[in-house]
C-alpha cells in the first residue's frame, strides 16, 4: 500500500489561474511532511516541511497546508516559471529517518 | 564549492559490467541517501547511511552495493549492471533525522 499519494498526476494552468495540488498520506504519528520542487534534468529542491495539523508555510506564490490525512500545495496566480514537478514525501510507518516520496504532480503553467 | 556533487553526470555501460557512481558532500551531514527515479515509479530508496561505516537497505537494494568509509563520500556500485538498472540516480544528504534532504544533480545511467 502506498504511504503517500499525490493528485493529480498532471495539471495544466493558465498564467494567473490559482489551483491546489494534493498529497494524501497513510502513516500515523507523522514526523514531518516535505514538499520539493523538481525541474527537468535536476534534483529535487526543498520547499517546505510541515509537522503538525493546521500548520501552514508560504513562499512567494506557494502555500503549503497540513491536515491529519493530507497536505495541499496552493499556487496563487502562478507564472510560467512555476512549471515543474512537485513532490511530497513522508517518513514511513515505524519512524525511520528515510523518506518515502509520492510520484509527483507535473505542473505546467501556460503564458 | 560547497554542496553535494555527483559524478559522472551521464554514463553508458554494458550489461554485466561493474560501475560506480560517486557522491560527495561538503557539509559533513550525517545522513546520505541513494534514490533512483523512474517513470511511473517516482523516487525509490536504494540504500542510506546514518554515519560513516553505517549503511542500511532501502526499498530496492538488489544488485547494488554501497560503502561509507568517510562522512563526505557515499559511492554506489552496480556489481553487474542489468538493463533494468537504467535510470536516473540521485544522491542526497541531510544533517539529521527527519530533516530536509539536499539532492545532487543526478547521474543518468544507461545500460545497453
């Protein structure tokens, strides 16, 4: 059973059209949920860590929120440079220090 | 330069050959990780290390060997490469458990 599931797999937006990406997780006793951005041909780049339900973090046009079962990455008035694959990850059940990644949402923002 | 570097950037090898992918970080982070990224599977953990001389298997360790004699280096060896090991390999490091990772730029490996 996948411990972290992202949806949608791909999302195409027009510049300025706000939307949200979803990351749902099944682990209990969450020890952090991590969001990364990955550009083509590059390694993932860290965006946010959320540790408890109700927590929110913002960076430019991105805002990440966390509930007990899922996290959302809200993108407000996106620009073409926000086009990338967004990954979320959690430590697996059992509390290991390694991360289990979702398969990502590929975001395309058209001008 | 400070950071995490992977080499080579691209590698083509033949089936059955041994190949080593290198990973070097300059922060003295305790934790280092090797992931492979494949279409349809996302990032999957191969091996990780909590400190020098301490390594552990991840989700897909078969056919791979790691070592960590120095904190800053974490090489990944494919003992006898197979076509199924064609992938993009990412090394990452983290200063402590449950903290964010910093990833390298990746090695694109093709086994022919």
